[in-house]
C-alpha cells in the first residue's frame, strides 16, 4: 500500500505536463498518482496513457461523462489506497519536496487531519504574480474558515480516515467544494498550513474559479452563511455575509459602501468572538481584516481616489491596533442595525 495517494482530476492537457512531471519527480517516492480522466478528449487520453506506461505509480480512471469536479474527485477518492491523500490539480506546478515535508508533519502530529501550504500565484506562462504565506495554527484556521478557504485546495494533504469520515466531497458544490469540505472538517478535526510556498498555483481564464460566475459566488457564500448562522446563533443577512466574504477574500475593488457594511459586520463578529476565542485567534482576525482594508486602499489609490485610500488606511491601522470595535457605530447607516 502506498504511503500517499495523490488525487487529481483532468479535463484537458493544456498545462498537464508541468503538473505530472513535478509530481512524478517528488523526493518522497512512495505514492500512487490516481488520475480521474473526466471525459477528456483523445489527445489528453493519449498523454495520460503515456504517463501510465512510463511510471507504474500512475493509475488512470476513465469517466465517460463530465458530471462536475466533486463527482470526479469522489470517484478517485474511492480508489485511493494510501492513508494520506494529497490533492493536486492538472494546471499547477509542485515543489519537489512538497510530499516529503507534508508527510513529515503528519508523522510528527498524529491529531492533524488536513495540511496545506503557501503558494506562488503564476500566470499562464508560468511567471510569478505574487507569493502567499498562509495563516497557520489550528485555532486560527478553525475561526477563519468561516470567512474564507484558508487551505489551498491543490496543495492540501488529508488523512484518509478523516476525509472519508466527513463523506468526501458534497457533489452539490460544483464549485466551492473545498470551502464546503473545510467547513465540515474544521469543527471536528485539526487543520493547518505549512508557510512555505510548495505549489505554483496557476491563474488562467479557463479555470473553474475564473469562470464560475454569479451562481458560483452564491454557492460559495452559502457555505459562509451556514457557518456564521451557527456561530452567532441566528440567521445572518446574506448580503452582509457576502460583503464580508468579498472583502476578506480579495474579490477585487469594492464600493466604499460595501466595504463599510463588511467592516461593520466584522466588528460585530469580533465583539462576539472576544467572549469565546483566544487572543491569538482574535489577532489573526484583526490582521486579516486590516490587510484586506489596506488592499482596498491600494486599489483606491490606483483609481485616483486618494481621500478614500487615506480613510481606508486609517481604518486598517485601527483594526491592527485592536481598536476596530469603536468603528462599528460611525459606519452604521440610518435605519440599519446589527443583526
């Protein structure tokens, strides 16, 4: 039985070669690569067959109909034999020590259920756009998972027992299946990140994230709504949850009114969290909110709105200094109330 099962679904072969080559070149060789051919074309089939012929660790599972990524991944999950399952996507590039470093962490931490890593965002040509070092620590991630996906999906390794205990992927989530998975795992299991960038995560127009549209956004926000309803003990307004998700998730430049709504909602959330969470968790929450406001400030400067940029910069500083709760009152609009 292999130590690790790498689980990957493939629809096209445009970026397949870098992904396959960097996975097969891992310094930790004790793995199987379970590739779900998700109704691909003949060219992709031929390329996958060539890899299977070249390396006996590659197993190809063919699907005749493309029923969505979570369906394909569940098909592959059923065939994975390793006690650890590493997700990978067919358009990304992997550090040669990715598996080795993650396996070593699992060996040292028997209560760990899922572990991802930092990443470099690359474009279609493989040029680095930016480097992201994720938040770490199970307590902080358990809290932050209510607002965003703190584990990079194609960089994640999961303990098979825990992965299967939550039922694998929910096939209703044709997008945001990772957000839904982390939301179901976080209350029961320990999640964490390695800070090192072990994945080059490719940005391109045909990716699911780029093409999901309004319906995909609504599905993603539904994950946050159900988590926050539970945490706050009552149904939350979808538009406020959506504004907070857009702000913390770096959805792009937002209108000042939407930023203010999001900030008010997050300030209220922080009030509740102060009665429940450790100071390290609160610090992570304030930091990510401050960073998000600074990002919006930079975008405002690029749009030649210096007054807005300065205001957002001041707000970010107050969050970082732990004074954010004082900002809830001034940004309330007439007739509005915190739910």
